[in-house]
C-alpha cells in the first residue's frame, strides 16, 4: 500500500510522518503538495502535524481551503482512508470530516509530553493491531487539543462509538489528571461514522522507533497497513507487519 | 547639519565621526550617518570586545568556518557539518518579553539556515529575577511563551538549556538562544556577493518601521510626524519564517544562488554592505523596489528597519526566474532590488536620487576597536570560616530546600511548553545533562549543552569561566559525547565601566584557557554589553554552548539510576569548598567566598576516563555534580531513572557533613555500574590517576547517606521528588 503525506505551508511534522511511514514502517510514501489536485494514487492520506498557515485565524481554518482538500474530501467520501495527526486532526474538524472543535488546552499553555491513551475500539481500520483497552504511550505537542463538541453531538459521538482513543493514566484509568488538555470525555482521537477517517492529537510518528523512547505509535500504522493490504491481496502479505502488541 | 546632539542620538563619538569623514572623504548625510551608527555599534562592530576575543582558540581539524560568518561550522564526518551559534536577545526580552524572545529565536534560526543548514535544535539559557516577584514571573512567562510560540510553530525542537534565578536579573533578564543546524559539507553557503552583474534579490516579509532605534529624529528634518516613532522591539511571524526557511533551503539545495545573508540587526544596511565587502565588490540598490509595509518611509527608515523574516540573495541573471519560481511556490515574492558592481561602493538610490554612496569596506571592516580601561576584579567577599557557619541539624531538610530552590528545581514547567520532539531526532529529552539528537541514517549522534554559573563568575570571573567550559564538557561526557566545538554568549554590564571590562577580560582569559586544555575551538558567539539597569550591572554571565559528538549512539548513557543493586562510584575529589555554593546561598543567605577551584588537567583526565569507560560499556548511568553538590546529584539520579530508585551511600571523608553533602567541588561525576564491573572500573581509574571510589549502591526508596556507618541524610525519594517537581509550578499556579 502507498501512503501520501500532505504538505501545507507551515506543516512541520510532514517529514516526520514521511520518515516513520517510509523508513520505520517501510511502506512506499509520497509527499502531496497542498496546491495540487492529485492524490497520486495513494491508499491512505495522512494530514500531518504542524501549524498550517501559521494556524492564523483559527487552527486548521485556512488549510481546509487548500486546493488539495477538495480531493481529500472526495477521497474520504469514496471510503478512502484519511489519518489526521494533531494539526491534521484540527484540519479534519474544520473540513467537517470529523465532528467537534478544538479549544486551547485547559492550562492555557502549549504541552509537549508523553501521554497515555487507551484504545476504546480495536475493530477500526486504525486500531486492528491493538486490543481494546490497550494503553499506548505516545507524545502530544499542541496548544489547541482540548476537544469540544456540543452536548447533543457528544452524546451521538459516544452512542455511535466514534471515540477511538481516550487520555488515561499508565494503568488505563481515565482521570482528570491524565486528561492534560481538558478534552471533553478525555477524547484523544475520534473516527467518522463510516470508520475510514481518524483524527488524533498524539503523534504516532514520534513513537515509532525504539531509539525515541516508544514504539507504541506503530500500532496505528500497522493497523492501517494490515487493513488496507488485506483488501488488496496482490500486495505484500500483511501478516508480516502484524504488531507485537497483543 | 550634523552636530553633537545628532551624534549622541546615534551613539557615535566626535572621534568616530572624524574617522568616518576621513574614510568616506566627505561629510555623511543623515542616512549615511545612520548606517555607520548601526554598523559601528557595539552590537555589530564588537568595538570593546574585539581585541580581547582574539585570545580565544579558533582552530582545529574539524573547523570549516570559525568566527566571522553568521555561524561556526564543524565537520562531523560522513560529508556532514554542523552549523551553530548562540545569540542574546536580552534587552528586547525585558521590554516586551514575548516578542523579544520570539524574535531572538527567529534571528538565530536565520543565522543557521542562511548558511544552507536545516536547523535541528534550539537551546536557551534564561536568567530571571527570583520567581517570588510577580514582575519576574510575568517576564518569565512571556519569554517562555515567546520561545515556545516561535520555535514550536516553525518546527525546530527546543531540546534543552538552563534557567537560573538571581536578583541581579530583576531588571535585566538574559535570553540567550543557541541553534544548531545540519548540512552537507559541499552545500554550505556564505554571505557572498560575487560577480559583477549578478542580481540582488529581496525575499521574505515586507519592510516596516519596526526596530529602527535611531528613528527618534526631530520630525522637522524628515518632514514626518513624531507619532511615526515605533517601539524598538520587532514583531515575529514564525509562519513567514517557516516559508522563508523552506524556500531558501530549496534554492540553495538546487544551487540556484551565489550568496545569501539574513537581515538581522541593521537590516538591509548590514546585509548589503557585508555581502559586498566580503567579496571585495560594490552594490547598487534601488530602495523603491524594496517591498514596504507602510507608506511614506524614508530611505533612513528602510535601510535601518529591523523587520523580521527577511533575507537578501545574490543570483546570476540566468537564475533569477528560477529563484523567483521557488519563492512563488512558497507564496513569497523575490523582487530584484539591486545588482553587484565593481568598485567596492554601496550606491543606494531612492526616488531617482542617490541617497547613499559610501565605500563598503569602511562600513564593515574599519569600525574602530577599543582597548577600554579596565580594573582587575578584586577578591570576592570572603565567606565566613566554616566554624562560624552553624551546621544545620537536619540535613534532610536542607536537601529538600535545595531541591526546591528555583535554580535547582525541575524545569518541566518550562520545557513542556516547548515542542522538544518535532523532527523526531531527540533521543535524550530536556532535563538531562545534555540534549542528544540522533542523525538519521547514521550511528552518530550530537550532544549539546549550555552552561554558565554566574555566581561563580561574579565571585571570580576567570575561575567561573573556566568552570563554565569544564562543566559543559562534563555534561557532554556524561552522555558519552566528546566535545568538538564551542560558541559563547558573553553577557556583561557596561564596557565603559572599568570593573566590567576587568571582569570581561578575566572571563575571556578563563574561557580561552579551558578551551585550550580541552582542545576545542571557539567558532563564534556573541557579546552582549550594557546589561545595566538603573546603574546596576548584572553578574558577569558568560554562557558556553558546547557541541559534542557521540560516535555510536548505542553507547549513549543517561543520568538516571537504571536498576537496583548497581554500584555507585564517585569520580573526582571532594574538598572543603563552600564558596559560591547554592547551599551557602539557600541555607545561610550568602553570596560569598571563592568559587570552587578547578584543575583543568585533572578535569580533562576525569572526563577522558569517563568517556573511555562509557565506550567500553562499563557505565550504566552518569551525572555530573554541580549546584547542590553530591546530595542533589544523588537525588537527581534517582528522579531521572525509571521507577525512581533510591540509593544507599556510605562515605569516608574528613569533611564536615554539610560540606561533604552540598559542597560544589569541581570535576566530579556520579556513575553507576554493574557490581561485576566495579573492580575493572576502579582499577582503570587508578591507572589513569583519576580519583574514584565506590560509595554505595542503588536500591530502596530512600536517599540514604552515611559516613563511616553513621547516618547523616535520610530522605524518602518520593518526598524529595515532590519538593523538586512542584517547586517551579507552584509559583505559576493560577489563583482563583
């Protein structure tokens, strides 16, 4: 399978995602320029972290108007897989591909640290290589990661089981202290109803190599590879990429 | 037209003015005077420091570029170089903490990428007044947010640094920003303007009136209204800089340009004249082509503006279109504003009139250097004899007090506001002895640290400066890195005060001596004088930024205890030294005494021994002893390890208990090893003339120290951790 990493002006985790996917996960990966109209035949679009358009006006608000986003929206509507990491998640919210919005962190400071997130649903294409309840240790780095949705919308999100990751402590308990940015329902990552679009604030690309202190982020990439390569039997057998996480 | 009052406003002396007239063969007009004023300022011209900085060693086998360019360059093998430098942004950061610090980051980043290197790490040395004063807290919050706001957005990790507190920084905080970039050796670029007929391109943000420090002229002479005065602090736009960074690296990578220079201090003036002077060429510039943010700007303002995020490029006429296409891709304009010419003169026109016509050499290279009067520093205020200092009854309480002192306490409150992981190279996160970054695709890694204990330099500038170099190298050794090069930021008071010049001379001597002993070149740096507010000078504060190389990242060592049951070894000798210590300050309220002595040769032996032991795989953890001495170091080793393992230590010594626990004798390192390796480690230390003794083992939940079997310190790790961890945040808690 082939990954495509979108480059907005101001993206700064674009090369990190590229490195993690092409080197750590050893999958063909291309960069996708925001001004183009061509997804170059990728199987999964990754919207990387950073400060697209400086995050001026509002996080993700300008990036959603990039020409390539029309293609990404159409791709998602066709069932194509889209992964938004950090700023990429914020762009997905602005695009309306995912519900909700981001507020400033509850302590009104940028936060860069390792956090724990609990896998709420291991049946998605983004979490198949993990198990339900598994705790992943992955870094966050954001100022606006305090997830918000109106009460009714939040209820719907929960009812439909769209919450894929929640902030928790090392033992998997969801606590106020572990919910460092103050997200409603400690939401760290959600999917769309169809299950082909996922946004999360933590950075799996920063937790894909042992040298960097954690390999827990690989579970997400491995899940995608497993899900997408299984559907395309002509490609490399997915079993080899299966995680050692169970 | 030019009188003494005008010269005073431009900080030029009558003698300097006479020299200018002689060099350019005419009376300068106001714009030309403005150019000399900034280019011959202390900041750009190093008038007071130049003669002394010559003492620093600048050569070595790795040196590709020493002082004189935007940044120093060292060869790290495999066709790669590191480009690094430190800069101060002290004054702006006091006036407007957020923007002052942010533009400090922006400026040093441009210094690095203007040479063709991608910036991969930022470190900051920050000094504030004590955090119990709300004014100091507000400055600190602003500075940290500014660094965070700029560095995080542009995507360069802030991986380490230091934060110190002392009342001498109440009205004059220090913000020193270090940046390191990585480049291919054959793709380095310099500030050259070669080749007559080549085009000069202006890229980046538009020019505004921000940062024109001379723009307080009488309005009559300009025909301008006084409300056009602007604050002297510039405003940063990290998004613009990110675009500029990518576009510049792209045109350099594709070999589309001849030379490049950032517009930092003195803006367009500095970049045009420096590029021309370095190539022995001249330059013509048409100011009407300079993109301007506001209307009605005078040539004086356009030339001296310090608007951020601007660069000047020189390209052959053939390549201009290709360069402009790259910038257009990044939504940036790149207009041609001038041309390189023969003749060594800068000829600048505005609305069809030549407004500047001066020889570039005079502006750039002929700034006078002064040997200012200096007064050697006197002896430090003596510390009372030890007998006169009461021995605290509860040494555990002293340890807790030291761990909670803002200078020693955990700095996570600061560094978790910085994205320290972006670019996914950061292997050792902030808080350890040195930051460590991998080099993708290579077994090598880079280590870097900033160090300087200003209380030591206040008490004895030469010893303090030697210690700053030694400690930085020791920090590198603790992660297994050999030092390869130095940049320094010398923060001092007014050079017109003889006692300040005395401190400066002594400190530079100390740095030079230590760098020679360690065999490391100084490849550049920055001098910040005039750190005086209301007549008070700061402590002399040299900050050393030292870069180290780890040949094999698998040999990396960290400060934290790894497992229970490891042997703890203390390398180095503990002596009766309490002068200048945190203990003396925190417990007895004294800033006095001679700082600890340092034997540079012994220091080097100790570090070399540690490095060899690490390379031989004998060392499980290593941490240097600094502020707070042995007891604080033991506690920090416990905090940094996973599981926060405690220790049981038994010391043999003639020193008084407090001196033994909290003295700051230099050249000491705490290491742990497997019990089976202990004999080998101690044997090889003895063979090398390195004092080393086994003092205990890791394990348990206490920091427990005995001397010859008698308990002198016993504190639960959890309690010590709490004191260390919660101290700094407690000052900043939002009170509702």
